[in-house]
C-alpha cells in the first residue's frame, strides 16, 4: 500500500488549504485514516482522524479543519480554514490497512507535505 499526499504549500494567515491522501494497492479494508503533523523541534501530533465515518480532531484545530473521506477512491481529505502560523508543519497521512478481513492491521504513513502559514 502506498499513501500519496498532495495539496501543501504556502498560505497567508487566515487562508485555506486542502490536503489529499490517496491510498493505492490491494487490501481488504483501510480504516481509520487520519492526518498528523510535525513542526520543527516538536513531536508528531494527531490532527484529525476518521474512523467508520466518525471524525475526531485535536482541540487546536476544531472548528477550523474538516476531515472527510471518499471510500470509492480510498482518499482522505483535510480541509484547513483559518490557518494560523502555528499550523506550520509537515503533514502526514496515516492509515491502518487489513489484507485479510478480520486479520491484523498494518499502519502506513505518507511521505509528508509541507504546510507553511506566513505573511
């Protein structure tokens, strides 16, 4: 399984970006899918996760970010509005994959996409 992210970039404070992460390969199921981020000198932290259609968010992004998923495309999105300089980080897509129904899951990560919020 490969997770390929896109949509990062440079945006001014208050602006918006939409990240995408597409999963490719053969598998039985892929759930949950989520987004993490890592700022320079800080630990990687959970931003948002969607699990069987239910979304959870870090407190720092609630009411500004929205995670969604297109099951037909095995793609997860992160709509980021009201961006702040403190949102600057490398954003990583994450997914738990099962190759056999009811079997063990394997966790995969994308390569990361840079989001920079600056004027």
